[in-house]
C-alpha cells in the first residue's frame, strides 16, 4: 500500500503541475499575459494615429483634428490648460505652431476602451512668434467610441535638459 501511496502522490504532484502550467494560458494555448492579436493591432493603429496627429498639428489641419478630438477633450501645456475649441483656435491662429515632433519613444497601454500613449519627443514649435525646441513626455489619452479612437487628453511634461 505504501508503494501505491507514493505513486499516487507523484501522480497527484504531476497533475497539480500540469494544472498550474495550463491555468495561465488562453483557450488557444498562448500565455494569458501575452497581448492578443486584436490588442497588438489596436496598439499599432494608435501609434499610427498619434503619428498622424503630429502631422495634422504641423499642417494646422484643424478639420482633421476636430474629428480626432473628443468634444470634452482637455489639453495641458506649459502655459495653461484648456478645452477642444481653444486648442483648435490656437493651432489655426498659429498661437502655437507645432512644426515638427521627433518621436524618440512611444508606448501604448490599453485599458478596456481607453488607451494611454506616452511619447518621448523633441518638439520644434513656434510659440508667440518665437521658435523653440523642447524635450517632452507627452501623455495622450484616447477613448474608443463607436469603433473610433478619439483623443480625450493631451498633456505635455517638459523634461529637464541634461
């Protein structure tokens, strides 16, 4: 009986190991913490949308930006914060001309119907008639509405120059 108990114990351990090893997988056998293909596609689409947004800002394409910015969107700059219409007005008037954003690094975090993009950029802009270049971490928050990603928040955090 002792021999049988030892064999049963080893079999139980093996079963426990197999159960633990497969518990952290999805139905198709991929690791549960690995991003699903739709999530990867969404991340790539968001990175492309962010890149396109920088170009629309450089081109002062307020019609495209108007469609991208959510009605309740907010914008945080070094000189203040405001809503959608003021941001569009500032871009159209040239109060801030986003000439070129060199994106050095970009990451995306998806949380249900919300996406948070962090971009480390060097921004060449004309502010109040003066050309300036600053290094920023830019936080972009997008919300998914009716299968479209809309920009809900854009915040600039100036990095200290080294």
